[in-house]
């Protein structure tokens, strides 16, 4: 029943004439329906959706995303639209439908087998297949057509495109709507020219992005890499100091906007007595062992194998800790259809088995390994009870897990963080490590476990203050403020 009321209410939403309207364009959708269950849906709990939902609701915005094959197209209207949330719509989700070949070529192919490894500097894992590029272009055109068909007012509709899946969308939109107001946020690292320049389609990707008015990156180093790629890969004028690019008579503004988390949501955990009691029950399962925690998606960029090797070396080098610590490695399934990820899963499980086989006792197993999806709520309990968080990606755009751990933990635990994570610049009071340095990582685990309580408290308070000040709301305000200044406006009125 809610489906029919949802479709009807799309026609009664306010016109964007009464305020500015935000149009989000992303690969992932903010409302997911279960396969063949018209009335069963979920709203993802990730930071971006949580942060943008209130903004989208206030301006009755439009979110264009891929309806990812869960029966989503059984619930939309004739224009592939549905209200979100379906039972009481506040904004519109427009789903882009992709065929099997498009999914394989665009998503599994170009996005995950070319762009992802290029952006993370894993050239050996890139599959340069022209058919992937063809499907990537085709799908980006589909997204842009979906946006262009919904534009109402070029001076009140603000189009915000997200991430490497959709780098061509700005160019395709501007071909049809030359005055469109377009921004882009690049969530992953932008690689050095020596890596990005190997793409046969590098000029096309840069050309697509340079049809934006504002482009944001996670860190200053990613921004500098992008400007260098523009300088070396195009004829555009680049002003690195003032952070803008000129193409013909257009200026493209660029800046770094490190994304934050919903600090209050995580920090209030330790003020909830019911959750604290549940955490104590969970901690009792580990019989007083010191808990070391790793939380990652299944991905070769996360450094999981290097981390396991370092943990093994820690147990060898400091045998006094054998029987006194446990390493909890949580690995969320990801891109399981890609061969590279299937191989990595087997390698991780072999390493866990090898370490447990070598060190286990009758009453102690050194690693507890989880390969399943954990919700944010479930992860908070593990963040809260852990003595050390071992977050050691080989390279990362930002890494919000590190921020979530610190916000939840209440100074019990210490963060050991890769210096190649985007968050390392903000969280420089953590124990920073080179994930390729096995001996150094082993020593850092010991340092984290033995750090005096006063020093730990001082470090954690410093980092928490940064996380709180630069939270997800700060990120949105910062980005929207910069975007408004591009058009010499004081602000954008999203209601």
C-alpha cells in the first residue's frame, strides 16, 4: 500500500522554485529494496547517506543512482522514480537501470578492474580492456540523461556528482545544459601522474571532470596529484596556489575537503547504559585478553595480509603476549565476483589458519576471524571494547573506521594507523606506521598495548577534538560554502 501512496506523493512535492534543489548523482543508492519484496527496503547507514538525507529532505531534492538489481524496478513509477522514505516521501530517488553487460563492463570492469587499482597505484591488477571503457561511457551517458531529464531550473538546481564511477557525467550533462551548476567529490585517492597517465582514456576522464565548477578531494596530496595530471594531460591553465583551473573561458575551482563522521552518533555510545552492559558481556567472552581489532572491507588496498604478517611477528618477537592477546579481524564481503578479491579471501584465510595453527593452545587462539557483513551498530560494540585498533591500509582515500573507533572507544584503546591513510594527517597523534614495515608494525602493536594511560588519554582527546570539530556536518558546510562562493552567492538555500 505504501508503494501507491509514495508514487502519488511525488506529484505533490514542492517545486524547487521555493528554494534551491540539490541533485545527487552516485553509483550507490540511498534506499535499497530487497529482491521480489515490494514493501521491504533499507536505508544504508553509511555517513554520506545519513548526512545528506536531511539536506535532501529539506529541499525535496533528487537522488540519481543505480538500482542495483534487487528487484528495485518493481516499485518505481514509469520514470523510474520513487519517494524516499517510501511510506512518507521527502525527496525523490531516480533509479538508473543497467543490463547485465553494462554491470559487468561498467562496474566490475572499468570501475573496479581499471579505475580502482589505478587510483590506488596497483598497476599489476589493472585490466586494460577497451570493452570496459565502452560500457563505462555508455553507463555514464545513461546517468547524465537521467539527470538532464529532471532539471527544472538551471539557476536553482545544484548537481553534485560522486566518485570515480561517474567521471564522464559532468561533461555529458554540460553538453545538453551549458549553464548547469555542477560539482564533483572524488572520494578515493587521485594517483600520481606516473600512474594515472597510463590510462589510455586519461584525457577523456579529465575532460569530463573539467566540466565541473567545483571539484573536491579528501586530502591536499590528492588535490596536488590531480592538478599535476591536468597540467601534464591537458592544455588547461592551472593555478596551484589559488586552486583553480581555466579551460577556455571557464574556471574550475578545486580544494580538499576531508570527510568526517557523525561524531555524536558514535560518541554517545558510552553514555548508553544498556549498550555498555552489552559491551561488558561481549568483553567477558574474551576472558580478560587484550583485544586488537581490525575492520576492513575485503580489498587488497587494506593491507590485511601485511597486518597478519606483522601480528605473527609480534607474537614471535614478544612471546610474553602469547596467551594474553587476541586479534579480531572483521572483513566485510566486497566485490566477491571479481577474481582478484576471491584470491585475496583465500590468502587471508590461509594466513589466519597458519598463524592459529602455529601459536594456538588448548585455552587460547590468537586470531578470531569474521567474514560477514557487520552493521555500524554492531561494530560500535567492538570499537568500545578494543585495546588497540590496527587500521593499516596500504593506501586509502580517508578511512572513516579510524575516526569511528576513536569516537566510540572512550580512551580505553589506542589507534595504530597507516601513514598512507587519508586520515593520517588529521589523526597524527595515533601511532603512525608504514604497513610495509613488518618489524615496525610489530613494535607498534607492543607500544600501543603498553602506552601509559595518561599519554593515551592526552593523545585520544586531541584526536577526538579534531574529529568532533571536523565532523560530517562541517564537511557539508565547508563544501557547500565553497560551492556557493563559486557563484558569488552567500549560501545555497536548501530549505
